[in-house]
């Protein structure tokens, strides 16, 4: 299934610009499609997750 989408996914990513690292996995079959899975990327937007977890934990604790 994912292998059939390879060309379409590559075209979509290249037309979007920037550099992408993508891993798609069909949880039912275990089939995977990857693009630059071994390349390192700066994860600036992901830093928001642990920061907000800490904020929510402090709020929940009443601080």
C-alpha cells in the first residue's frame, strides 16, 4: 500500500520545499515508508511538547 504511493509522496515533498524527514508506518501490517530517516533535523517545534507538559503539570499541581 505505502509502496504504491512512493512516487506521489516524493513529488508532494519535493513540491513543498524545505527538507523533510518522514516515516509512515501502517500499524496493521507493519509496512513502512521512509524518506531521509537517517538524516538529523533540528526539532525546534518539538521542544514545545515537553515545555507544555511541564506547564500543565505545574498548573495541575496548583502552582
